[in-house]
C-alpha cells in the first residue's frame, strides 16, 4: 500500500512519540523526511524508507 507523501500532510506512525502523539506533520519530503510532532511540536529527520515502513495512515490537510 503506497502513499503519496506531500508537504503539509499528516502521517500516522505505528509507534507513539514519548509525548503520546501518533500523528506527525510532514515539513520536508525527499530522501529524508522532516516531521513535526502534532502533540509537542518536536521536529525529527527520518529516512524515507523508515517513514514508509512505519506509516499506518495518511491524512491530507
């Protein structure tokens, strides 16, 4: 099941962030993704493969 990732989309990942949120906003798309936690605002960079592997759902804004 492939998703079309775009900046501004909300992605739901399998494991929760320590703040408890499962949802992340996509800030950058490429070989790496920059994601911002919807709960606390923490930003992380993850490899595309890791994001694709752990995605449970995708919401368009």
